[in-house]
C-alpha cells in the first residue's frame, strides 16, 4: 500500500495570501497524483490531475507541481471560496490512497 | 446531465444488512469504473474499491476486502455497496465516484454521498 502524507494538517491564512500544501508519497508514483477540494457537507471535487493539470473550470490561481514522491498544491491568491479541505490522491497502484487532508481555514 | 445520484440516508442497528446504491446518468455507464469512498465523521477520505460495470471486474482496498461487497447492475446503470452485518464503526458518509479514464484514474464525477448511521 502506498502511503500519502500531507502537510500541514491545518493551515490558517487570509484572503489574498499565497499558500502551499505538500503531499509526500511513500514510493515513487511518477505523476499519477490528483488533488481534490472538499467543502463542508459537500462531495469532493477534482481540482488537478496528473500532478499539474487543472481540471476544466478550475481557476488558474490553483497550480500543482511535483513528481515521484514530492508534490505541491499552490493557491496563488486565496479567495473566500477557497477555504476548504484539500486531499491528494495517488492513482499509481491499487488501492488508490488519499492523503489525510489539509484544512485551510481563515486566519 | 452527467451525474451520479446516490440513495438516501440510512439508520441501521448493528448486525443488520444494508445495500446502498449509486445511479449514473448522462454518460456511458458501462465504460467507466465506479468507486466507493468512505468518510467517517470528521475524518478524511478512504478509497474502498472500484467496479467496472461493463464486466463487473472489481478491485478492493485490503482495508475493506471481506468487509463490504461492491456490485453493479448495468441494465439499470446502478452500482452498489453492501454490508452483510453492520457495525457501529461503519457509521460514515459513503460517496460513489467515477474514474475518469484509463490514463487518469482520478475521480472526476462524484455522487452526493449517502450517510449511514449504525446505532443500537
């Protein structure tokens, strides 16, 4: 099983800030990584796939980078609607595990 | 509209059985893997397993193998998640989600979630 470790678990920031969330993987997964956003009471939504490709409709302030074992999600200029929980997920080998999540809260 | 619509919330007692559903519409249901994801109260997402409705090929996470059964009825475009004997620890929200394609096996389409509460 591939383990995913996100950091930080909790991130406090203000509107307009630039924030970065890290996802470390227990073994190399090339670029088979996705990022999801989940708002309270809602299903997750796909933000980024293949480590760095934005899903259609996702604002360009979101970006992803990395390959192998280290990945990053960056939000360049936080908007109020971005305060949510973010998850990384590998789809390199079964089971397609998720990170534990990073809650992005308003400072 | 392309969507996955899940069955409604359930309240069950320990030891009871349960089958929840996920109906796809607006796309070729048999050509996309469908997965199930658990989210326990206040916790993160857990990948449970997936099924290919076209031939019912199924893959389970080791954490859920033997604990649940994933199935599908392609004639009615519906996937299922079932338990034979529920435990209190099965209390969670369960999401179904579609895997985008063979090259990008991330979940691009999600159901609204089914809340399962198991309590005596």
